[in-house]
C-alpha cells in the first residue's frame, strides 16, 4: 500500500514583492518520494493544490491513501 503524506502551509518566506509564500510538501513515509512546490498568497487555494496533486499523480503511481497534517 502506497501512502503519501502531505502538508500545505504558509512559510516564513516572502516573494520579491514581500508577500508570504506557501509550500506544498508531499512525500512517502520513507521519503523515497518527495515533492515540494511554492506559491504566492494569492495562488494558495484548492484549485492550485488540486493541480499540483494531479501533476504528481500523472508522474508517479496514484497513492492508495493520502494523509494530511493540517486539514
């Protein structure tokens, strides 16, 4: 069974205009698969998040389960 663990949170980093950056981190328990992506505050929404997940599912085998740390 393949389980991905995901976290989407606002980082203490800022973009070139001073706005906060958000990070999506996806990995498996062994961290043999790890993906990270950043987006601006204005892009941080369910549409951007779903797009990033779909891209990773196309590249890697779809996981059996997705665990999230911050609902």
